[in-house]
C-alpha cells in the first residue's frame, strides 16, 4: 500500500507538470484556434537556460525567473511567426509551429549541445500517509495549484484576461468593440511560453532535459489538452493528473519503457470517446 501511495503522489506531481504544458496549449487554442506543437520547446528552453545560469553561478530564483522569461519570449516569437501575418489560417499556423519546433532543435544544439542537462532542485523527501515523496514533487504540485488559481483570477477578474476570453468566444464581436485580436493572440502565445517555462524549470531537477525532450512533453501535454477538448482548463488539469498517475503506475510496476505508449493510448481513447459523443449530439440535434 505504501508503494501504491508513493506512485500515486509522484504521479500527481508528474501530472501537474503535464498540466502546465497542456494549459499553455489550451490558452493559445482558445484565443487563436491554433494548436501550438512548439509548446514543449518552451519547457526545454527554460530547463536548459536554468541549467546554464545555475552553472554560471547565478542564484536560485533569479535563474528560474530569467529562464521563464526566456520561454515567454520564445512563445512571443513563435506567435509572431505563426499568426503575425494577417489572414494566416489556423492550419497554416499549426504547420509553422511544427517548423519552429524543428528549428529550435538546431538552435538548442548549437547553444547547449546534444547531451542531457539537469539542475539542482529542492533536496530531500517527506513522508505523507506512509508514502515517500520528493520535496521537488511537492513544489511542482504547489506551483501548479497556484498557477491555475492565478489563471482563473486573470481570465475572470482582469480587463486583459476578459479581452482574451472575448477573442476566444467571438473574435468578430471583439474586433467590433475595439479589441486587437491579433495582439491578443500574440499575448496568448507569450502566456503559453510562460506556462511552458514554469513546467521546464520545475521538471529539470527531476529528469535531465535535452533538445529532443519536447517530444515527450508535447505528446503528454496534447493528450491532456485533448481530454479537455482544447478549451476547458479544469478538465485539462484532471486529464493531466490522470495521465501522470497512469504513467507513474506503469513505470512503478515494471513498465517504465511504455510510458509514452500509455500517453498515446489514453489520448486515442479520449479522442474516440469525444468523437462518439459529438456524433451522438449531432444526430440528436438533427
């Protein structure tokens, strides 16, 4: 039972990191209609920046903050490439984000090489209900909870957040009342980069980061975002937690090499269920 609880708590922490990646995908898609397949790149950039800055002697806190800002800048630049030109379709923008992800490989190899890097995090572990969980995992859970709370307040209580929500709900009406939809889209990409960067600095002490780590991150993040239909942050969080627990259980009980298959299998199952529901709703409405 103690092993099961350990896997469960660690899985929740893994799910929280996935949720941060997925929340960036959801934020960008809700505002722009674009699926950003460069989302995992933002986490990699932040993780590699954190490792480099700490290696140069910069203190914790400052290193992580600078790395998150670098990821937000990467998100803004990706937004400029994907939606900066007026009239770009969501499909064309999706292809651009794929190209940005491939280009990022070359840039990351030039700057950091092709070897995995890590960074020190919170040391030690604590016992919770007889289960042992790393202190860094508790930090991941706490930061994720705070991030989702702040996102809810931002979108629900601030003018800028409401403007982003208006663009997601009805872009035409948003333009009519004077909201620059393209600017809101760029802000959404920057926010997506920020969320991905937070995930990157939290995950790097737990597992080494290299230029191609974004593949696993985007697969997991996209699976969780699909669970929330790419529009519902709370359901996305639930999907990410489910995915994190499933992967950790698979690894803990001897199937660690099949974690990616678990993510893909769950994503496929959710897509089939959602497609069936949408088909049933369409038939009832007709």
